[in-house]
C-alpha cells in the first residue's frame, strides 16, 4: 500500500506510516476503538506499532501533550483490535478505526490521563466520528470488544468527559449500595436475564444462565467503562442499574453494522 503523505484528520500533525495494514474487505468503519499503549514511552509504542515483526498497528497515536500522529490511512484496515466481537459482528479491525493513547496502563499503575491528551482524543474522535457517521454507542474500549483478553484503556479513562463532549455513550453510574448480586458460580433465570441485557447492549456473551468466566470478564469490562468506582467482576445492583439505564438511553432502532 502506498505511503500516505497527508493525514486524514487535520488534527494529526504528521503521518508516520506503518506497514501493518491491509484491506477492509469491503467493510466500512462504523466503530471507534480506544486503546492505551501500555508501554514505557510514546517513542517505544510508536516504534512497535511501525515494526513489521510486531504485526500490530493503529490508525492514530495520541501522545501525553496532545500531539497526534497517523500511522494507517482511515480507509485501510489497521491491526489494533485482534480477536473480538460486538453486537454479533466479528473482524473488528475491518469495521473500526483505532486510536492508541500513550499511557503506561495497568502495569504502570493506571495514572490519570493528562487533560491535554484527553482534549486531543475528544477532538480527534469527534472529527473521525463526524466524517464516518459513527454513532456514540459504537465508541468503545478495547476491553469492550475483547473482554477476556484486554483491559484498556482502563478504569481511569474519563469516559463521562468524552460523552459530555459528544463522543461516546454513557450515563451517570448508579451509586454503590448493598443488595443482591451475582458472581461467578451463580446460575438460574436471573443470570440468564443479566446475560441477555449485556448481549443486547453489544457484549459477546452467551446466554446460558450460568455466571461463568466469560460472564465475569464481560461484567469486569463493563465496569471499567461504565461503572468505574469498583471493578471486581461482580454484578451488583449498581452495575445492573447502570446497564439498565444505558439500554434505556439507546436511540430507538439502532443501526445495524454497515457493510
């Protein structure tokens, strides 16, 4: 693929082409996936995302100071999401645009994201979503589409700030309180109903009626994104109420994935 000289977004300062890209197989991007780099520095992350041996890439990298570099043309398929699913669609790479955010991640103690960086992510995300018609509920965490493999961008990422700026779908999380909860090993119709709610929102979870490791991973990913006060994989009343409120606030007749 020919190297791109001009960024797709005017918010990117330059293009640093990555060879790790391919064809979208006729699919149009209708998701925006946010990641953290989870490495010791932005320079190390950029080098890895451009190394053909790594077989990973993203469309954009946003540094701590808000500086943004494009690696892969938006029309091309970057290798950022790996195996995953959302609303029954697989091959997330072919139908998404990926943004890597320079951040040390969980191994680095999950420090707060700098304000300048978040401002840049919001501006870039709104630009991309506006040009491609990506709906708010399809602005997702890497952990949402791959809950049993990934944790990024983590529970310190300010999703509510993004949603307030018009990027992403969030509601105010229900407060923590005592009450009935579901956890690994539980089974029955209430667990089946819970799994059905998560699947309706988009998570890839079989509706089996058993709170298995996959269900625990989905609950944990949901908490990282939508109920960050406690991330433990236990479906307590706060988690379930927040999920209910998210479903209720979805637009009527959400669009099917575009082909």
